């Protein structure tokens, strides 16, 4: 077990214990951007196991395994895009080495790379955190998706069902990350580097 998988296992175990007591993940912020790192960690500890339970209710292959992958951030964070949700990305073995360099020039991710990003929405009206979709990017072989730098986008709903999405909707924004092979990367303050 690497130190990273050890940490991830610890976080998952913690999420399980606190989740068992806090059924509703309450938060009283007016805006997701107002959350402190500590508050986000509390929310994640509360919602983390419920989230995985939902994503894995269907038969999505990524949902079933992504928590065993390499975490790319120390905790979820709010970047703005993706509906001001709290975002937390995991990289599979093929993607991890390159992704965790967070390079900004000349990045070409290997075919077979998969990034899975959990999301949490702050429902301000109900003063609680709720599970958002699991967003997924899969790098195909050269020519697999010529209009999208060979990325295939998909998403799983909080109830485990596939989410209807449009490739161009996702890629029209992601293609702006030039030199980074369409990757947005987590906020700098939470990145886990290798
Ligand atoms: C308006 C811009 C925008 C749109 C539209 C968008 N994304 Fe993203 N996406 C981002 C940004 C910015 C990040 C990096 C921020 C973060 O993860 O904290 C990101 C990160 C990701 C990641 C993690 C890998 C990475 O880029 O670092 C995945 C997976 C992802 N998005 C999937 C999707 C899918 C699937 C869709 C379509 C349903 C989509 N995105 C639509 C802006 C966008």
C-alpha cells in the first residue's frame, strides 16, 4: 500500500464513521465560495460514503472503482465552473503520473487515462450539502473523438443512473485549457503533487 492509498483509505474510513451519525449534512453558508477548508472537510466527512453509495447504485464501471485511484487533491474545492459545486478529482493509474504534474505546456495524456470527479452542491435554501454528479473524462485512442481532443465525456447521477450530457457542451469549455490537453486541474491550494 502506498502512502497515498493509505491516506485515501483513512479518509474513506473517517467519512464512514461520521456519515453514520450525521444523516443530513447541514451547512449555513450563503454561498459555496464562503466555505473554509475545514468546513469543506466536515461536509466531505459527512457526505462521502453516502455519495459513493449513490454513484454505485447503477452499473457504472468507473463509479465502482474510482475511490481506489490516486486522489489529485487534499480535499474538495470550489473552482466556480461545474455549477459552483465542491469538486474532487481522482486519476486512474494510466493518468496519474502525468496528471499530478499539473503541467501547463505540451501535455498529452496517454490513451486509457480516466479522470473521475465527485461533486457536492450546497443547497443554500435548505442549508445542506447534497451529492452532485460524478463527472468523467476518458482518453480514447488517437482519432476516437476528433472534435474533442480524443476525450470522451460522461457523467453519473447521484442515484447511479447515467446522466445525459452533450460532448460539445463539456468540451467547449474544456478545450480552453490549451497546452493542458483540455484538463482544468484542481485549485492550486488543494493539489496533491507527485
Ligand atoms: C464552464 C466550463 C466547464 C464545463 C462546461 C465543464 N467543465 Fe469540467 N472542469 C472545468 C474546470 C474549470 C475544471 C477544473 C476545476 C476543478 O476540478 O476543481 C474541470 C474539471 C473536470 C474534470 C477533472 C479533470 C480535469 O479537467 O482536471 C472532469 C472529469 C470534468 N471536468 C468533466 C466534465 C464533464 C463530463 C463535463 C460536461 C458534462 C464538463 N466537465 C463540463 C470546467 C468545465
